[in-house]
């Protein structure tokens, strides 16, 4: 019989655009005892998490809670709730995740319009606004921080334009929440999706979201409550076809209990027990209209679970909620402005070091995302070999890229707990050594000295 060793993952320095190193205090929080999902102590933690998420998203929205699943589950939940078949959706694309939003909207039956920028650039707000006026969408879905290209899209003017035109705007802030400013209310954003495994330094598995009353109004128009949760009176008010589909008493197609079935031991009871179940055809009204086409990702049901009603939806991911609560608590303890400044400071040191090493940064510098540096792989250097040696010899992981940038750039993330002076200096030393081993010509020691200059100046 095969025996398996104790789990002992090798410690790594993770400098990718996600996941990043989890804060040790977050990992400690995950080790606490499991509480029942309706234990008053646990529901109090749920309420606290919602309060903290409102501060994180800088919003007064009632609804700010996590969707259980990776960041993509949050994107799918919001889009599934807000896009009805036939809706017109505009997606401005400037990297991989704009293409993802397009695919998600298409799968939901939307009529999807797109505009594109070359990877490494972002849109001037007027370009998006002109596209909005040209196609008059019901909804705009846009990425804030595009980790595939290391760019950040200005949103304030776009959000204002959508509000003035009564158009919903959904924002993918997976890479930016907790690392750079995300102003949900000030930018007039209707729904925002964040990520746990990036600037929040929480393991992947929860997607914090927020949405306002405008978005909620559309959710409520599409709302259905699970039949198994409805009280008898509510079920009796359902359309006959819906009752028939569930096989409930009172429906025209249901196998009603015979009046002679008086109780256990009676002839009627025996006859009922032996009777074959009657097959019911699916009524057209059961899932007709604009019902939200996912149960697990149905925000209209999830918000009932997170409300004082605590209407059961699924079993909450207890330990992951501990992790998210602690991760957001740590963000707020540091202070959002101080945290943004920390990310800018270490970005400055990293960029200074890379440039002193002779490396070229990819993309338009005017829209660089502070938490991701994209570095052009030098000509004649095997980029994957460099990444492998960094991992094998120094225990440092950086990322490659996707699509048209695959094999052309490295992506270095400085996010959350991974964003530190130690990590920046260690990476510069290691990358210099590895590039020298690969035959690159560079001035040894210049990178670290340039980074140290930034740190000693105290510049942000």
C-alpha cells in the first residue's frame, strides 16, 4: 500500500500578479474552530465583514459581501444577475480579462459590443463614452486593473457618463482592491468585484463584491426563491404550472393525496404507497421570463442569506470567511491611504532597480498599474529558463503572460503582503544573478543600489 508523506510545501517568495503570499495572520485566522453558519457568533462575523467591505470599497451600499469561489465566481455572479438574454452590453478590451468579460456576457445571451486598445494601453474616457453613445448599451462591463498588461483604466468619467445615461456599469477590480484606490461611490460604479488572492493577501476562494440600489432593482425583478425554502402559503400562490413542476398539492398536474388516505395503516395509505409516481411535464412558466440562470451564483438569493432574514442558500465557507475578514481588517488597520502609498513606494524602488539593470518596462508608463511591473524579456534570453532558475535557485516566482504577450514579457507583482522592501531587494539581486548566468550584459550591483536610493530618499 502506498504511503504518503506529510504535507510540507516549500516556502516561496511569490511575486506574481496573483496569488501572492498570504499574510501569516490570515493563515492563523483560518485555523480557528469552525462555527455553525447560523451560530449568532458566526452571523455577527458575517455582519462585521460586510461593514469592513463597505470601507474597503469606499461605499455606502447596503450590499457588500463575498461570493464563495474564486474571483471569477464574483464576476459571473454579478454579470449573471445583471444581464438578461438580449441585453446590449459594451465591453472595452485592453487585455485578457476584457476578453473574459466579453465571453461571460456572450454566454448569458447578451448582444455584446466591444472596442479594443492594443495591449499595453488603456482608453481615453471619451473613447468609451463615444462608444456608449454609439451603441446605447444596457450595461458596460470594464476592467479596472488589467494584470495581463500591467495597466490601470481611469473610470471616474466613464462612471459619471453611465449614470447620466441610466446605464449600469460593472467593474472588475480584482487586481486593484486594497492596492490602489477604488472609489465605488465617487466614481458612480453600480457593481464592483474584488479579489481575495491579490492585494488583500488572502488565499483564493472568496470574491468580495458590492452593488448599489440600481443594480439591486434589476436583481429583484428577476428574483426566484427556491421552492424548498418557500412556506406552504407562498407555494400555494405560485402559478399552477410552477406547482405542477414541483409536484406540490393543489396543482393541476400533481398527484394529489386521495381523500381515503386517512393515515398510516389505512387501506388508502397502502394504496398511495404502492402507486407509481406520475410523471409531470415541465411547465413553460417554471423558468420562463428573465429568471437568473444560476442558483449558486444568484445574487438575489445570496443577499437574502446575508440579510437579517438569513434565508439559507448554501453552507458558508467558514474558514475562508475568517480569512477574508482578517485580510480586510488588516487592510483597514494599515489604512487605505497608507497602504496605497506603500504599494507606490515599493513600485518606485522596483522600477528604479529594473531600469538600472538595463531592463525595459512594457507598456504606456502613463497608465502603469502600481502593483504589477511588466518587463520585456531581453533579446536572446530564454524567458522561461530565467523564471525556472529564479524558482529553483532562489525560491522566487514571477509570472509570464498570455495571448499576444506570451513569451514577450515577465510580470512582477508587488501586492499586499508580498509588497515589501525585502522582496523587492531579493528579487533584484536574484534576477541580476540569473541574467548574468544566461549571458546578459549588465552592470552588477547597480539595480540594488538604485532601489536603495529610493528607499533612503523615502520617496513615494
